[in-house]
C-alpha cells in the first residue's frame, strides 16, 4: 500500500507526467522522495516519487524519463507503470500530455480535459490479461467522469484557459503524423493527436482505477497550418516564439494544478463506478478479491 509516513494517510492519487515532466524533476520544481523503480511481472516501472503536500500527497512518475526525454511513447512500459501505481495503493490516476491540435476550436497552450479517445496504436501491449477474456470491458465513459469534474473545478478555480471535452487520437509514433493521416483523424472527429494516452487509460480501467487526462495543446498537427521548418527545434519549429512561451507557461503550471487536485480529493472523495469494472466477474466466481491473482496464468 502507499502510505504517507507523516500523515499516516493512504496516498490514493498517482500522477503520470508527460512532455516536460523530466524538466520539472531535473529543476526540482517537483520534489519528492524517490522510491526508485518498482519491479512488476511486466518489467520495471519508471522511478516513482512520493510528493508530500500540506493538504494532500501523491505519487509521481515521468513517462519519458527523469533527467531528460529518453523513452519515446511507443517504448514506454505502460503496463509496468500502471501496475506499480496500483501496487502502491493508487486508486485515481491523473495524466498529462502535450498533444497537437487538429480542431481549430482549440488554441495553443489551452488545457483540454478530454472525454474520448481513438486508439491508432499498433504494436503496444494493451492488456494485462494476455490469453484471457477478462479484458472484455466497456469503454464508455473512457475517462472517469468524477475525476474529470474535479479537474475541471480546479482549472476553473485557478483561472486557467481550459475546455471540458475533446477527442484524443493516440498514434503509435515515435514519428509525427502525415498530413493525410491528420485529415483522416479529423474526419473521425478527433480534436487532438498525441502518442501516450493509449493503452494507459485502458490498463487503468482493467485494474479498476479512475483515470483522467489533462492535455496542454502544445503544437499544430501536420497540415493544419503552413509554416517554414526551423531545423533543430522540437516539432521543427511550428510554434512562434510567443506561442512557445505560452506553452512553457502552461506546462509550468502543472505542479500547482496537481497540488490543487490532491487538495480537492483530500477534502471530498468523488463517487464513480471505476472501482467496479470487474464486479461481474467477481460475482460469477471468475476472479477473487486479490487483483494480483487476476494476472497470474
């Protein structure tokens, strides 16, 4: 279980950081006790930090590395990361990512609390239940409505520019998308395109964990605007200097947003059905109460 020794309280919030999380750790903007990696049946997780706050604590891990971006999205060990958080007692997961904009309704540096996803990944292990039927799970709602409501309330309290709702399409990567692919995704109704939410959200659901994602619109999807390339810059310099500054400012606000979410959750536990995903299988005797046994052959 995940216990905060100072407060003797169970730490139920886990945060998975995306683009820029490594910078926040390296610059000690996010500070916590480094618990190290956790060995799981699926390999080692990313290093996990216990961040203690006055009004609520949380576990934090950076998907792409600790010192810098060392792991591209298709090579992240999503199963190990989610398993490790569950092992520590986490019941609610907040992830952040920095996708590109497809739908011009959204603006650069805006936060989006997405409510649906299109999975365009191809080669990633996407279930804990290899060779079993346990993964036959409804995906509506995809993201926990109660946790999304908490996030929306926090963003509003902090006077952030944000949108509630949007569809995120997750591609395999590590390359960026072609203009034709972006046009296809737009025809599907996708608003944002990134490379990290899948299979993370599905894995959390299999282990009966709430999961919600905060996206910071960090770039334009290929073909949606036309600007000259700038060699040596991430995404080849699609952003103007002013836009880049706004994105950096939005990413820098994530620690304060997460602390406010932790505080809100410590004051009031939202009700949802996420922790009953596998209830029917428990009731018919297919599985027991110990979630670790579900994953054994």
